């Protein structure tokens, strides 16, 4: 070890492609598993949550309208950037979750691979869940999945990085935009992931990351009229029920907390389909060679 | 009006004798018709004459308990049946409905007030087709894309509306039974009869007792059903306000929820649209079933340059619509379903006029008994008007204009709802571009109000979530 004093990072939020502090000016102490001080993380307010929703809404049209191929490349780019910063994340995850270096490395490697898995899904999910419908009449009839809109994501509390990536990537893979509430006691890997996203061609506002008290930030998100869906992964039973009730006011799509034993297991497509709508388009086919066309 | 005589037809009523309505009906629980535990009853009337059709047992909480328990007992065996056996029961039901379709069509017209032309040619064929379609899924679930061994949820509590009583029953019961669930269904208080006749269809099909239970009642019966702790799945079709209340009720539980709620569908007509077809589509979009349709095209968005031409044609067409006896085969517009609904339509129409929109109706004589409302269209409507925002659920069309496709899309999407939309244009690329931008679950281009069991139906935003119909419709009843 040299006696050089290292430069500490100021951890900031990620909103609309920028890295602001909380408008409230508040921070809270983040410690490692043994209680050693790691950093002061921004403690987001209701106002920060609303700003993040505005940014996510603004980004939605462009991201949902991007080609699936393009979204796939952007998600793959996230994996590339993350791979290059592997050592940093191993270190941060080890601190955050009290894991050995090798266990933390497994988490980070799995997270990189998860981005790759979802990068490959962007241009395949529509063929798996959509398709033509053989209606009993002269109509072309096609069902296609479309992103639900702005999704609030309460990241898992325990798995600060792999859990976070596992809930975030499927939301944006299909063209939704996200407001993520990081693990309350271990927010640093999430805040660092924002730096990766910012350098991965993910358009500003597609992912917004907030740190702070989950219950405080989640309440305004659950009742926000311009949020279309909410993933309650990071909420305990009592909070989840409160938020689900609040979410009913504009009929948000709600993904209830599910027990997850092992975040490294291959995910199915449930998290992709949870935030998809199905649009069915009809058009008369007319007919040829049978006495002219018809509407 | 001068042309009225050209459309005077001799009466052509469908015979009522094909249906035999008993003076009273019980609840259908565990394969038996039984009285309500507290002995409560209510009357169902024919909305076109106000004649009392029958007296119906009204289910209370104790009856909900009893029905859910029966469905729970039936679940073990029903879900364990080979899919191919469940399929055969559903095929039987589909065939019996086809055999009895005229009887059921007349019954539905009597209880609901909609024209026999619609129950005979739309409701009943779709009901039979829906059972036939989902019957075929029952032994193919492992190939449906929901995992290798998808499981039923258990007991489904289902609450349906009065606008398509038997069709909504089919949309609920067919996929639930095909996937191995058992059901407790509450029909609407103004239209309980076809669901009770369906109980008899189940009897004829030899369906095991307890697999289908029918509990007529009011909103409190439905509330007790969706709140029941032993219900695993809740499916509701009805108003957005009640849908939100149900979403709150099931919050924090493990009950799976699907909601099919209100709408304020935009029917967009571009300047190159085939006007005659568009007029037919507009009429069908808002006057089908007296406009009491959640996916009705209740907002007409017409490109400014063709507004006059289109409205002239539309008004001419409306003048030829025949309102009257729903059992008459020539009737286009039947009765409004209830006095309550008529009052709601009337109050919203009054509000529309009070806020400055201009109402227009063809000359139209309303029968002296029953609940009736003349087809109405409003011009000079702005997006801020109540009649452009609230679901009226009646034969009332709000006409707005636009200049560019972007403006049309912005106005179409400017609503809390997202159920249906229509596009009329001859330009293919415009259809695809506009369809792509509309936030609605069903988009009809150069057609409107088409339904099919293979075609997923359901909303975006506050029109609800989940899909009914097609492969998609299975998901609501599977543990996925």
C-alpha cells in the first residue's frame, strides 16, 4: 500500500441522464456489513421522485419507438461497459453485501451475463408473445406486445446488484422507461451502475436511479398518475400492500414481491411480460378473384 | 320527415314462445337451484316494456360462502381431470348453446333490451364460438407458451356486466374451465336470466356439480365474492370506478386479478377514407347495443376538410335507424338497459348541451313504456367537455375535428382510457403509423366492433389489464 490518500467518490442520483444531488440536500450514511463508513448517499425526496418520473416520461417515446435491434445493442453495450469495470463492481458488491471477493465476483459476472441475456430478448419477445389470430372472418388480425410506459422499480433490498440488474433489464428491454429505487441499505452499486448506463448509449431518462428511504420514495411513485406500473420487489409485505392500494388509483400494473432464492438462476420471461400490453389490430382483407373486394 | 314513410316496415316480431321463463329462480350452487340463505329476492324487468319477467334469489354473504365452498370442493376433481375430458364438457356446452341459441337470443333480448338482430347474429354465435375455442385449449395447455405444466389457480370469482350478459359469461367461464379452475359467477342485477339458463345448459351437459356456480345479486354480492379469502382469482368486467375498488380489495393478497373496464374510444376518419364505409363503421361503433359497449367509438375524430360531407352522410344514415321493439327483426336500436342507466345518459347529455356542445338527433318517436334514448350526436365538442372525457355508455356520439395525423393521435390518446380505437383511411402506411401510436388495446382499421374468440381483447391504462380471448386469455387463469 502506498501512503497516497485515495480520492473518494461523491455518490449522486441519476435522473434524465444527469447526476444531480437530491434536491432536498439530504444524505444518509452507508456502511459495509461490518458497520464501516463507505459513503454518504443522497436521500431522495418526493420531489426527486417526481422529477425522475418526468424524465422517464420524456424518454419513453424515443425508447419505445427505437427498433428492438437497437435496444438490444444498447443493452449489450451495458454488458460491455460493465465487464470493463468488473473490478470496481466486485469491490462495491463485496462491501455492500459483506461477500468474499470470489462470491461478489460471481454476482457481478452473473449481472453482466444477465444484460447479455436480455439484450438478446429485445427482438424476440414480440414473436413469442404476439402473433396473428385466425379470426372467423375476412380480417387480418395481429396481436403485438407494446411497452406499458413508465415503470417504478423497487430494487431488491438484499441483492444490491444482481437483483437490481435482474429487475431493471427486463423493464427497459421491451421499451419501458424506469425509475429505480435502489436497495436502501446498499445503494452504492446501483448508483455506480448509473455511471455505466450513462456511457452505454442508454438515452438519458430511460433509467433513473434514486437512493434513500424506500418507503418514502415509493409512496409518491405508487400514487403518481403518470406512472403506469410498479415492481414491488424491494417492498416488505406491509409496504407492498399499501403501495398496491395506492397504485389502484390509476390502475397501475403491479408486480407483487416474489420470493427469490437464487438470483443467479436463469430467469424466465415473466419479468418481460409483466410490463407489456397487448395491442390487437384488425383490418379487412377484402378478397381477390371472388367478385371484387369488400370492406 | 318526408322520407320516413320509405322506411315504414310491417312489424316482424320474433316469437317469444320459444323461451319459457319461470316465475322465480334460485341461486345455482353445487349443481342445485337454491333459495338465498336470508330469503331475499329481487325482480328482473324487461327494459323495453317494464314488464316483470321473473323474481330472482339475491345472494348474500352466506351464499357466497356456500358457493365458494362448493367450487373449492369441485376444484380437486375438475382440475385433476385429463384436459381432453374437460375439453369434451366444454364442447358439449358449445353445442348445446348452438342448439338453444334462438331461445337464448330471445331471452337475452327480453332481459337486456337489445335488438334480436344483435343477440341472434352477434351475441349468441360469439358465445358458442368462445366455448368451442377454449374447449380446444383444455388438452393443449402445455403447448401454450406458459411453461411445460401450467397449473390452474383454483376458485375464480367472476363479476360481469349487463351489456352482453351471456357473452361476458362465456368470456369468463370458458377459459376458466378449460384451464381447470372452478367458478363462482355473479351476473348483473338487471340481467340475471341468461346466466341462470346457462346453469341449465351445464346440467344438460352433465357438468360436475360445483364447477359452475351462479350467484345473482347487486354490487354488495360482487364485493363479497371478490373479497372472499378462499377465492384465488378475480375477473371483473364493468366500470373503471368499481375496477379500482376491486384492485384495492385484492391488494396484499395472492389473488390474481384481471379487469376489463371503461373506454372512450376514438374513431378517426381521415380525408381519404371511404365515406360510406366509414359512416357504417361510425354507426356500428356507437349505436351497436345502444352504445352500451365499453369499446364503443364514442369520440368521432374527423379531419376538418371532410367534416361537413361526413356529418351530412352520417345524419342521413341516422335518420334511417329504426328504434323500437327489440324483438322486432327490423329494429336497429333497442331499449336502454335500466332506468338508472337512462338517467345517467340523460344527465351527461344535458351536461354536454349546458357546456356548449350542440346536440342533434334524428326525428324519432320513443315508445311510451320502457327506457329509451334517441341516437344523438354532438358537434362543437372540445376536449375539455365532459362528453368528450367521461364514458356515457349510451347512444351518444361526440364529434371533434383535427387537421394532421399527429393531432389526431394526440387527441385520441388524450384520455384516461385505452380500450379501443378506429382508423379510416385508404392509405396503408398511415393506418400502420397511426395504429402504432394509439395507446389502445384493440385498433379497428376500416372496420369497427369486430370480435372473435381467437383475438385478444382488453385495455391499456385505466381501461384495465389482462386480455380475454385467444392464447393470451389463458394466462389470466393459469399460475404463471
